[in-house]
C-alpha cells in the first residue's frame, strides 16, 4: 500500500501502464488451436460437436477477447493530462472496438463506480466497474476483485493497477467517486451471449 500511495504523489512524471502483450499473443495462438479442434469435430459426429466442438468454440472466443484486451490496454498518466486505450466490454468480457479517451485533468466531470456481483464457470467473479466521465466522453476500467480464480486482481486485469489509476484520477480532478451501489452481473452465459449489465449507465 505504501508504494501505491507514493506513486500517486508523483505529479510531473509520465507513467505508462500496459497489458501483457506476450500473453495476448499466447492467447491468440491458443485461440487458433481451439478453432482447429472445433473444425475437426465436424468430421466426427453430432456428439463430438456437442461435447467438444461447442466448448472449444467458447474457449476460443474467451481467449480471443482476453488476448485482444491484453494487446491494446494502455494507460498514460501525465502531469497535464491522460491518455487511455482500453477494450470495450460485454459484461466482463473485453470486446471491440478499442475505446480511446484523451484529456486534461480539469476536463473530468465525474468518476463513478459500482460493485458487480457476477460468476464465472459457477465461481464468484465480482468486480468493480469504474467509469471515468469527461467533457469528451467516458471510458470503463474493470477491477476484478480477489476470487477463487485469482487472489491477485492485477493478474486478471491486463496488468493494470486499476485502483491506483482511479485514485489518481480522483485526486487530480479533485472529485470524490460516486458509488452506484451493487448490480447483478450474471454468470458466464449471460455475459457471453447477452453482455452482462449495461455498465455505461453506471
């Protein structure tokens, strides 16, 4: 905690955070493998498609989207402003197109957040949705909370210290984050097929 607070006190240094691009490439290679397995099930029978083809197709989609998020995630904090490049989201799944937000600290009009209760393969996968609102638009940062999949939320959020970043936004803009309470985010199927809650309304 001490080191995070020390980071926030820096006023003029440029700090850049980005996703693990190496992991994004690895996930895309695994995506190709999953798609090859999916196609191969069509050479077998209906049961193979049902029990192997569909799961590997879902795995390919998950790897594709998380790989996309890792490759494009970029946060730059400067003394005079900020630049953000992040994926869009469908629920807790990264999605496309990439979203960009650049601005000065004084242009921030609100910082909103809410706690999303969600599940991932039946395991609790709660996260905090942070929304940065400026005169030029808004953007979302998702902060997965510690769970049975990962006790270190930074490992599952494109290597971004989301709480440190949003705390700096609040300090620089001199705005207290508005707490939107808790919303129900659903499980894997809702997030996969219906996109989870509409976080842009948070």
